[in-house]
C-alpha cells in the first residue's frame, strides 16, 4: 500500500521544512501523472484539467518540492524570463504597471527583466538586443516608439505583448487604452462646471497617447460648442517640471483661463505648484484635472480630480497575455474603459461680479 505524499514528506523533511532531495519525479509519482506533465504545469504550458492541476499543486505543497528554475527552463527549452521594456522605471505610472507584471509572472515562476527605452526607438531596439542575448522567452513592451513593422518582425522570433496601440500580427498581442474617451470625459467635466477657457497641457509631440488625449480634449470642446483656442494648448513632456513650465508660459502670455486639464498627473502636480507660486488657489480660482490616477493623486493638496488609468491591471493583463502566447493560446484580455475620479481640485465656475 502506497504512502500518501504527506507521509513521505514526514520521513524526508529537514529543519527548514523543505527536503532538497524531493524531485520532480517524486511529485509526478505522488499525483499519478508523468514528470513532463508536472514540468509543463510548472512552466505554464500544460493544457490539463483543473483537477489534475490541483493534484499537482497539492503534491508540491505536501512534499515541500522547490522547483529549480534553471532546470525547468532547460527542460522546456526556456529560460523562464521575460523581457520588459518600459519607458522610465522611475515613472509613478509605469512603476505600478511593472509591479502588476512582476506579481503575475511570479505566480508561475517566471522572472521579468526590466529595462528603460526612454521614449527613443533606437534605445528600445538596443534594449531588445540586450534582452535577446539573455535568451528571454518573450517581450512585454509598454507603449514606446518602435514602429509597428519592427514589432511584427520581432514577434516572428518571440511572443510579444505591446501596450498603447492597436496592432495585430502572428505572435503579437496588443492592449490599448481609450485615451481619447478619457480626455473627452475630463474636458466635459470642466465644461459641465461652467468653464469655457480651459487650458490643456499636452504630452510629447507624436506620442500616440498624447495625440489621442489632445483629440479627446478638442472633441469635448466641439460637442459643447466651445471654440478651440490654440493659445490655450501648452506643450509638455509628461514630467512635473514640464507642467510647471507650461503654466508659467500660460500666465506670462496673459491669456485668460479658469481651468487646466493636464494630460497626465505628473504634469498636473507641476501645474499646481506653478499656480501656488503665483498665488492662484486650486480650485477656488483655477480648477485642475489630471490623467492616470497615480498613487499621489489622492494625496495631493487638494486631492486631484483625474482620469483613472488602471496601471496595475495593465501590467497584470500584459503578463497574462504573454503567458497565454507562450502556452500557444490566443489572449482575450482587454482594458476597462476610462472613468472620471472627481476629487477636490475642481469646482463650478463662480459667476463674475
């Protein structure tokens, strides 16, 4: 009569609670499957029933089996690593997305390798070559400047998930956010409060997200019958400093405005500082809206009204989609629609006395 996994574990356990001699073969024997099936379940490529997967998980837990990532990678022809190209690792938005990627990959023993492309196509291409030399199993590219054709070519060699654009090709999956609708909602919120002279701090020129947010701003004005004023559009670079400089430029130009919509929260934070330096109070004198809903938005003074852009979910879904591509499955993930989060930085326009 065979002993249970728990009974066998009791004869092998060390003081640390794990037996270094427990092998993948022992796990396979304990749950009645082949070692190759256990290996495929561990690296996320097995197509098995929920019951069989649960049996393997139980045997691993009871025996105290600790997988060897290097051995697993070699056995499956994989390194169990994923190349992740972000644009700025220190970005409040992308930092949250990276955590979503990391936590999703860690669930099945994959490790992310993070590099920054700095919004530069040549730098992104260099990052890809560096990561390929590390034999990553696939790529997650957070937005970026690489051309669609470059991404399609890369996907012929390794699975690719890209965010920030709509693109379809074999071995490639894209996750896009409705930046147009988010910007339209933000601008419509200010219009509904009576504001008509709404300044807009745009993102980097020729950046897909930034162009869509500018388009949403203009669409909301058109829907409300408010004329677009090019003088109220300031150029920003998605940084706090660029938001501050944009407002300095706006004030120096002596163009009347009662509200500001910044194309991301970081620029909104910079805008708020510039307003404060000029003695303009938010929201009593100027209403302010951001975009992204980063962690600091809820804790600024006053708390920032903004468009919620689900950064953690973006990272988590991107990682899930890549793992599905690696398993030979077609991802179906999609991001939720943007929503307006109203806080204390906006208010109805007070009538002029």
